[in-house]
């Protein structure tokens, strides 16, 4: 179980049409599992790039992301995938639910083709109850509201018991009130499950509810505030 994610001299560049963009520039930062961190900054500042790197979805161009001192990205694809399954749960702005599957089946998808020491359907039912959807197990995404769909996506992100929950604009497709409820749910889950929580948002009001607020600008971290009154 990973307790710290350490980024050292982390750089990510993209090359397109012969032009090189440095999405992340030489970042040094440590994320700790006990914290609820929010990454804020305007569009294009590198927030999603950083979250992808933290979640092993992407490889650094330079520098490292260490998980309790392990350089996972140096390992083989299969080991990286196993690590991601064991440690990381993702939530996205677009809920990315499969439209022909029920809520229960959607939540079970990360467990398909995996060996786990628990009953898959029972576990999926349990996490759907944890997000308040025990009466929607057999609903299709089209039969659910946006907030309910994001709850299904959150249940899917925690079904495999990851130690970190990474959310990219999780409230971006929701109205303000529903967004606040989803954020509250994430906060509560963090407490209940004891996982690390890092959310990307461009909404300063939502970010103000985090323990730590990291502000990015042009691929750099321009402020990092911990504690009350951030
Ligand atoms: P944010 O999430 O803060 O809006 P991103 O991390 O998505 O920012 O993007 C940071 C910069 O990197 C932007 O200039 C963006 O255009 C560029 N970028 C992101 N992903 C890619 C990609 N796959 N290919 C090329 N450029 C990219
Ligand atoms: Mg983004």
C-alpha cells in the first residue's frame, strides 16, 4: 500500500506538428495518503498531465514519480497494470460508463479477468450502497441523472480497493449543487476507506474544501498551501 507519491524533476513534453509543448516543467512535489489535495489552475496549465503521471497512465519525459521509493514506470507493462489495479482508482469528468451495462455491471468491469479474494458481485453491490445507489443496481446509465452516473463511476473507482483516488474535474459536468454533493461523497469516502485523494478542479470554491491546494500555471507549481484557511 503506497503512502507517498514523490515527483522529482518531473517533466512531460508533447511533440505535435514539430512543435514541442512542455505540459509539466521540472516539478518537485510529494503527495501523502492522509491528505485530500486539490490541484487548481487555468485550462492548459498541466493539471491533467500531472494527474495522469501520478496515476501511471503516462510516462514522464524526464524525472521520476516514485511510489514509496519504487520507480514503477521502469517495470514491464503487466507489472505497471497490476500496480495500477492495486493502488489507483480514477474518476473523470466524463463518467465513461458503458451505456449497455447496468450500474452493477459497470462497477464490476475493473474486476473482469482479475483474481480477487472476494465475491465480485457482492463487492460491487456493497460499493454501490456506499455511494447511496443500492436501489439503482439494475439501472442503465441512461436511466440515471448526471450525479448518479458520477456516483456509479466513483463506485467503480473504489471497487478494487485502491489506496489512491485520483479525480480529474469530477464535478465538471454537474450543476453546482450536485457537484458539491459529489465532492462531499469523495471527502467522506476518503475518511471511510483511508485512501489518498487528489482532485483536479478549476473551481476555487471546491478546492477550498481540500486540506491542501496546489496551484499550477504554465506547467509549474506556483503555490502549495496546506492547512486550514488555504
Ligand atoms: P489542464 O488539465 O490544466 O487543462 P493539460 O495537462 O491537459 O492541462 O495540458 C497541458 C498542456 O499540454 C496544454 O498546452 C495541452 O495542449 C498540452 N497537451 C496535453 N495533452 C497533450 C497531448 N496528448 N498531445 C499534445 N499536447 C498535449
Ligand atoms: Mg485537464
